[in-house]
C-alpha cells in the first residue's frame, strides 16, 4: 500500500470513482466545479493505493477559527467497500494526524452522520471524541450531492 497526498486538480479528479462510493450520482461536471472552488482554499486529498487502485481517500483542509486557532478538517473519508478492515482507514488518519501536527494545528475535526455507527466506532478508536453538534439548515435540497 502506498500513501500519496494529492495536491493538483488532475490528481484529485482522476479518483472520481472512489468518490462515487460515497456520492454515487456525482457528475464529472459537479466534481470538477467543486474541486476548482476547493483547491484554492487549502484543500488537498490523501489517497491510499494498492498497486494502481485507489482503495482509500479523504479530503482535508486547514483553517483558523477564533476558538481553536489553526485546525485540520477531514472531509469525505472513504474506504473502498471491498478493502475495509485492512488498516486503510488508520493509514489515512495517521497521515492526517502527522500533517496537522506538522502544520501546527491544535486539533483535527470531522463530521460523521448521526446514524453512521460504524464510522463513530472507528473514529472513537482513533482518538476522536464528539465535542458538540453540527447543525444544518438545508436551503436547497436539490443542490445536495
């Protein structure tokens, strides 16, 4: 297994098939437009490859908030369904942890849907704990991926 940080549009766009495990209906056009908007805002991806196949991927970005200072955010954490329970998720979180440490971040944050108990267990086992609630107010249901 090989861990690679993807930093260019072409590197990220080439992994659309693993993105579709999380968002089956995302179009190439939508993914392209989102990447073009996200990359200038400190967005990168970390990918795990088994030979030439991408078997794990997460987006990440960092920012600054008044209450936390510099933080790293995990976004769209995906392990290919046929490759789960092989340590791929841990490889991803270990990479993110090291990158956040290297950047001087005070914390790593992420969102997990309330009913995704498998993800909750995984994140607890990686040292993550809930700190609050992430509230949303949907304004355009059709705009969601």
